[in-house]
């Protein structure tokens, strides 16, 4: 479920995307996910497993920029998880750490390149 309060906590705009993502969890290891929105501070994922709020995780995905493909590795914490109508899960991740180049890529409006 989405709540107005959750969206008001965002400090940066998210871009709607559809990016294959690898979600790494301490309990299950890597699993497939799809990023559906993205910013330098967080992302929304759709995945086949529930990820309870508070669970630390890592995500890895590639984006296309004007300079070619760029892999982004980031670490974060699940902030919410909700069952979707297709019985998959929408997981909100607050990104807490990533390399400086990845952060710059996501902060500087280069996100429009990810939509291609």
C-alpha cells in the first residue's frame, strides 16, 4: 500500500523505470526483482518474496547513460512491503550507501537516460 505520509518523506523526485534488479538479502541471498521507481535516495521494487521493513539489503542494476551501460551497486534498508494484486510484493528501499559515481549519476538528472 502507498500512503501519503510515506511519499511526503521523500527528499528527491523519483523517476518511473522498469529495470531488472538483483536484490541481495541476508537470509535468502540474491533474488530477482524489478525496479519500478528510482531516485538517489530510494527505490521501489517488485519481487516475488516479502522483505519486512527494517531488513538491510543490497541492490545491483544497470542503467544506460549517454556514456554506455553503468552498473550501480547500492546498500539500503527496506522501509515498507505490501502485497500487490498479482501476489508479488512492492518493496520500498531507502538507499543509504553507494559509490560516489553512482550517486552522482542518480542525482544529476541523468535519470532521464535510464528511461530508454
